[in-house]
C-alpha cells in the first residue's frame, strides 16, 4: 500500500494514546487539512505527574483528569475513539482494536500516518504478584486505590489495641527514590503530621513511620547530588526516613523484605506499601520493534530515529516515555530526561513534521 492517501482524500492520521505526546500532536494538527482519530482505552487525559496527590487526598480526581471529547469538541477534524490497541500491520497501514468496558470498537483502523504514544507502567522486576500488596500510582484507578489503602491504615490503627499491630498499620513503605517516590513519601509525611494530626483520639498520626526505599546510594539518582541531598533533608523534616542501598526481595500483605549490600535481609512489618520503582514501556513497543526491526531495550523502550519515526517506516511516529531517540551524530539511543516536558515537546514536533508533509 502506498504511503500517500488516494487522490482527493485528506490524509488520515491515527494517534494512539491520549497522554501528553498524543494530545499535543492532535492539538498541533487541528488546523491542518487532515482527519484525525485519537484512540485511547480511557476517555480522559490524565495529568500523570499529580497522581500522587490524588493518592494522598490532596487533590480530587477531577482536578487532574479532563475528558478527551471535551478537549477536542470544537475540532471538527478530530474523532475520539474509545478502544484498546491490540496490534499493528505496518505494511497494510492498519491498527487492530478491541472494545473496552463493553463498548464496541471497529476491529481495524486504516491510517496514512500513525503516531503511537502508548506510555509506560511501573515494573515489578519480574514479580508482578507484588502488585496486589504494593499498588502503583501511575493511573487514576490505582491512585484512588492507594488513597483508600492509606486512609484505611490510619482508621485501622485507631481501632486496634495491640501495639505491634498498631505500629504495623502506621508504617508506610514507598519503594523507589525517583521523583514520584520522593513526592509520594513527602505527601504521606504531610498527611500524617499536618492534615490528620488532630483527627484521631487513640493514635497520634505524627508517630507514623514512613520509609522511602531506594536501591541506589542516593535519592533522585538522575539529578545532581546536591539536589538529592536537599530532597533527603526535606523528607526527613517531614518524618520520612530515606532507606538507601536496599533492594526489595519480598512483598506481601504483612510487610516488605529488604536486602542490604552485605546480603542480610531485614523484614519491615507494614500494611501499606506503595510501588514507585522501575519503568516498563507499553507492551506495544515489542510489537513495533518486531515489525520494524527497531531496537527494544530491557525496559521495553523502543529506539526511534532522530525524527521520531520507525526505521523503514517514515509514516509511523513513536513518541513519549515509551521510546529512546537515536542521536543524529553518534547514532546511540538516548532516553531523554523527564517525562511530561519531553512528551509535550515531541508532540509539538510530530505535529509540525506531519503538517510539513501535508
């Protein structure tokens, strides 16, 4: 099939994913003579950097989620489609879909230009069974589940009489010393020491023990050491204990097992464990890598060309935190720092690149 649309037809651009990269691509194409279909398994855009504030009750879900249809209701060339992408046929220019939550979706979407921004999820390092005891906060649903778990822990501590069980309820473990883990642990500290300080009669919420577990020797490992030290000091003022050089080797409903560099294992009794460690790109990257020959690293990140296209497929763009970008000078793939700012910039760039082609 030709990469060009049939004579007299406007190019059809299919955008997979309503995250920062996807919606900014669509925004940049609203005044371009193309027809756009935005596909997502959720019907809202989530401001993901603030999910941790929903998880701790600082924000309501409506403050960080905005309906995709409302976002593009004035854009006559944009169609929002609720559906789950199950696969691709790059030669036939097709995206395969499945319905979501009982809502039917067309089995196949044809495209002239495809933009895939399917995002990422936290990785449990081969122990997906830990997710039941240690929820992550990357989605709105998981953030709400984490909020219920955190608030219930204080309620249970108020109700129980056994001191050991009460301490277990008032122990919170956040796994992962990156930006989300630091923000999450700090927010739990503020919740315990300020928000809930006068709400209970039997317990003192300020006695809560909050551990931030990180396998490296400092927090915020991708940032300068001076910022890591400042973050650690700020967390300690909120009652958070940075627990460095510790690897999680076990998680269950009763606590977490931490392995020290010398091989010793410490059991931390805790009812509330929040996971914010490791990132795994969308499973769609493996399909795109296999179909195009693009490299996929151990974390599932897809290596794209400097112009964000797949090798051999200039009509397919891959964007956001699911990709690594090949440096145009050295040829080496690089994971760009940050998440939202990079995805927004990639969305702007992709829209301009498509507009130039049209």
